[in-house]
C-alpha cells in the first residue's frame, strides 16, 4: 500500500478495518531506498492514517513484525 494514497478513514471504515486487523498475526514492511536523504524514521512517519488504524488494532494478536529496507 502506498502511504501517500489518500483514503478517507470514516468511523464505519475504521470499525471494519479494526475488526479484520484484530486477526492479523504477521506484518511485513519493506521500504525501498529511493532517496538516501530520507531516513527510515521519516518514511514511517509518512504512513497513512489507515496504517495507524491497522497497526493499532493488530497489536493484540501480532506475533511477527518485520521492517526491512
């Protein structure tokens, strides 16, 4: 998912996504090194509100998290 893709996170969508994300056990993030001047911290801070909903809901069931470059 492109973090720059605009998605309007409505209350209904947030509820639906949260209910699905509660079952997520593994997340993998691969960041492309397209700009050496942009740090991984900066890239992660640019993730969308939708990502925040999914990640927050998945924390209870999450067993595997991989962040790579």
